[in-house]
C-alpha cells in the first residue's frame, strides 16, 4: 500500500495498492439497509478528492460485485467505482469488451468509458 500526499500539505492525494487487491465497501440502499460492494483486481487506486476507486485487471479482469435487490457483477480491464454515488463505470480496455452479470444471466457488451 502506497500513499501520495499533496505537496506542502499532509492531505492524502492518492492511495495505491498492488497485488491481489480486495475492495469491500458498504453503501446504504434506498431502503436504508447496507448493500455490500466487493471487488478484486491486480491493483487499485483511490483519490479522495474524487471519491473514486479504480480497479485494474492487468493479468486477469477486475471484478466488482454489488449485492442487494439490484445485484450485479461487472468484469473489465479498468473499473471505476464512485463511492459517493454508488455507480460503477467501465473504462475502455484493449479488447473493447466487458462482461456484465445480473441475477437473470450474463451478457457481453462493448465497453464504455474513456
């Protein structure tokens, strides 16, 4: 785990983790109950200013799973999880494909993002 601080300040700018990274975050659902978001990747970055966690799948695809009534699993080369909104975004990787799995099944789609 590595931390970068802002210049001339002790405030955290970037938190970086490398090697079998596991993310677990609890977000409050509309019903007020905690839903769990879990992820795993080869490396991750967190920028507190943006409230965004980026998971990178360098050797294997990064994965994010959300539990609860809107359960979903997303696989991709680079995934963004917005902590303040609870949304997941896929950054376009080399293959241009991502896999989204819902309780009803799985489908492959072109990846979005930048």
